[in-house]
C-alpha cells in the first residue's frame, strides 16, 4: 500500500497542470533572492494530535552570501500539553539550514532551478518525540529541491532523507507543492497566492506513513509576506494514540 502512495505522488509530478508565486508555506522552493540579503521569518505551527497539542514558534534568520547559496539558523520555542502526561514550554531543537543552487535555467517569464539542501537538528529541545519539533536528539536531513516557476504558476518538489543515528525517527520525505497567484504581476510587489501542498512521510524504523495535505493562502506586499495554512492527514498510518488531527500554520517574513 505504501508503494502505491509513493507511485501516486510521483505520478502527480508529471501529470498535474496546476498553477505558484512567492515562497511556499509548508513546502520549500529553490528560488533565492539576491546575494547579500537577509530574511527574518516565523511560521508558527499549532499541531493537534491524539497525544496532545503542541504550539511551535520558531524565529528564523536567513542570509544569502550569494545568489545561489543560503545559510540560516532557526531558534524555536515550544509549548506542549500531552494528555495524561507532561505540559509546559521550553526551547525546542535548534536547526541549522544550508542550501546551494547548482542548476538554473531561465527563459522569458519562467525559470527552473535545483538546490541541494541540508537541515541539521541540534538536540537542544525536550525529549518529546515530536517529529520536526522537539526530539532532544541529533538528526541530519539531506535533500534535493527542484522548482519550476512562471508568471502564472509554480511547482515545487522536494525529496530527502532525515537520519537520526540515536533514535527511531529516520524518515524518507517527499513534498509536492503547487501555487496559484490571484493577481497579475505588478510593481511595487503585491500578491495574493493560493497553495496546495502535499507531504509524504515514511518513518522507516517505525514503519509509519503519513500523506498530509495543506491548503494555504499568502499575502505579499513589497518585502513583507503573511501566510496562513491548514494541514490535515489524507493517510494516517501510524500507531494509535499518535495520529495527527490537524496543524494550523501562521507565518510572516520580512526581507531586507
């Protein structure tokens, strides 16, 4: 059954003709701004599961040393309320992000780009065993992000593997995102974008599988962006008591 879902996801890449602009919300894309620019951003996640509720608030600082490279640090705070368990708030796992764009092909009104990506998860958070938020264990994610964008639409793909040497959250991940701008390109920049984003997550050692769908909307004005998305499971093949119910994402970013 898992093989079927992976094949279905890959088939969507080649057959879907949906139309994106601006940075995705729960997905990622390879397009970077000019070298020497800084971006401060946050993307709060309110995650409700059968196990409890987790509110994750990261402060993300991104810097582009050049037009084809990016380094970033994510400093996160988490509030947790586990049913019949602990509750509280603390620092979550700090993340170090790196990207390098190694392929770019531009044409009039469109571009295709590919980047290598790594995300190093430092064990600074509580050992809550919550994927991507707070595990208290080191892990390293290594992936490739490819994207095609025009003035009318954009498509992003990401495939990668998260390796946790001292835990059981090794994960094979595939993301697929589509975006649709509702306004014509204009200057100064003003955008309203819809996003349709899918996340395939297979935890190899636990044999868990999730297919998540996020519907989002984004408003961009000049160099500031606001994001809102709701993510729900389409397939939720994990242990009883650990299933995701829904996540709500609220974000903003400012580039200078």
